DNA sequence: TTTGTATTGTACCGATCAGTACAACTGGCG
DNA sequence: CGCCAGTTGTACTGATCGGTACAATACAAA
């Protein structure tokens, strides 16, 4: 039996590996080892090599957040969209046992390779959340700070819950952040 | 002219490199390139190679936090120690342009190599801060949550301010975290 | 100055890195 | 069936990886 992939099948597999090993830690041999996909296929789908693989993974992640989180925050009912955001984030990061690829890339020199994408991912997240807060009746000044606090808080919870190996801590922190955001909407 | 080092001189130089490049991204040749220290010296000071270098760096970082932050939180005047913590954190991380080595190691598979050290660093930070809050008159239940929130918030601010390349965002977030902690002390 | 120890530069090792070349295979379509 | 574009395994390259060996150097003590 022989498996035949197409590019779209490969990207999520790569994403998981980049997430766990980081950009530098991800080697072609470890990709092959974990997925069974050989160099032939990898360079067929991603002629630009490792860098193109990482770029494709980043674009895929970005697209998911755009559709599942940012877009609803901009246009759907703001309270419902914010509730959905918290639920989606909890699921997506598997209660903290899955890392944010973009956040991880931001920390080391990998950032230099992808800095526009990384920056954009967070800028759009914060801005979409800010808009939702304003639409929910939050004061303009408070909205930006609250949005920054929420997005920053999620990243911190990921780092800390992973360091402590404690999923419960992630859930607890996200609940606290959600409560605080809800208080902001009410003008707290 | 020829520079002669001793081990204690080398550790801080290595720390900066591990911080910027991550564990996997740090190679012996890049260490030599950035510091001028050759393999001969490196393996003389750290016979265990790269892993021992990283362990030494982690121990050094841990020691600094222990002396400069945790110990005052446990024994000095709690309000003064908390104020000093915020000031020290701001300086140490250079307004967000310097990354937390321990947090960075926690995100990728490097965690597996050093998981006890990584966990301990954060556990002791949170516990020391919790004690200070209790001593400052905060309720036991609120103290743990507030301490977790502060430490987690710092890590998030590091990720986000680096992703956005925005030192001001780091300062703003730390100020907000500090205010919130102060409110907790007053029983907010 | 001589001696002994600490430190360092250099040459080298096998393993692994990212990337290339290309022949062999696969599956859909006629 | 035969064709063919898309996909894949394998063998290879030169560079770099972490690590070792050891002779040369620097320096403090006598």
C-alpha cells in the first residue's frame, strides 16, 4: 500500500511538527520520520524547501483564525462572536497542550524570516476583537487595551501552562480572561 | 592579544545567544562567530557540550531571579518587593526586546530536556509572589490566582511585544498588570 | 626564569543537515 | 488496455552539525 498526498493534506501535518519542534528543530528527516512523507514529495509540493513549508503552514494557520475567529468578531453579533472566540481558542490549543505556532516563531530568530506574517496575525486579532468590543458598547479607549490584554493573556497562558504541564491552569486563565473581557463590555 | 575567559564569563554570553536563537538554533559555530570563543574553550568549560551549556545558562538565569526577585518577595516588605519585581522585570527583559529564556524553552521540544528546571522556575515565581500578596493582606484564594495572572501576563507580553516589535506595548501591559496586582492587594 | 595548570586554536571524526536529480510508480482518463 | 501528469523513493551532493584529540599557548606561583 502506498499513500498519495496532495499539498493540502501535507500542510496540517507539517504544522503539528513545526509547532512541536520549532523552525530550527524541524528537519526534513524528522518530517519523514513522523509522517512517512519522503523528500521527493516534500520538494515536489514545496520547491522552496523548509522555508516554503513553514510559510505555507503559517498561511494555513492564519487562514483558520481569519475564518473562525476574526471574521465573526468583525461582522457577527459581538457577544456571540467573543463567546465563540474563547471556545474556539480553548479547542484549538487543546487546553494549552498545543502551542501557538505564530507565538513560538515570534520568540526566536525565526521571527526575522516571517515578521510581516507574525505581526499581521496579532494585529488583526487585536483589531477584530477591539471592533467587537466597541460594537458591544465598550468605550473606544478601553476596547484597545482590553483586546490587547486578552490576546496577550492567551499567549502567556500557553507558555505557562506548558511550562507547568498543567491544562487546568490554561482553562482557569482563559476563564479569568473571558470574565474580564465581559466586564469590559459592561464598562467595568 | 588573546582573551582568556573563565566559565563565569562565558555563561552570560551563551545566555544571550540561546535567548535569541533558541536551543536548536544555537550552534557551536554561531557561538564562536558571535563571541570569538572557540570549541576548545567551550568544551573545556562545558564537557557535556551544548546541553551542559544550556543547563548552565538556565541555572544562571534561575539564580538571578531567585536573588533579585523571589527572595525579596518571600522576606522583604511585600509592597516594596512587588514594586521592585515590576521594575526588575522591565529592566531585565529590556522592555520586551529581550526574551524569557525559560519561557522560550517551554514552548518547543527543548522543554523535555529541562522540564524540571523550567517548571520550578515558574512554580517558585508564582509561589513567592503569592506569599507576598498574602503578607500584604490579600485573601488566600485571590492571591494564587493573582500571582498566576501576573506571571502569565508577563510571558504573554513578551510574546506579543516581540511579535509586534513594540516596546511600548510591553511597558503598557506591565503597567496594567501591576495596577491589577495592586488592586488585588487592596482586596479588589 | 622555570614549572605546572588552565586555557585555547586547529585539525579531524562520523552523523546529519538542506537540497538536487531522476527513475519508478500511481491513479485518473480515454 | 495505453497514455500521461502528478506523485514518490532513492541515491547523491557539499555544507554543517556536535563532539574529540591534542599540541600550543598563557599565566600564576615559586
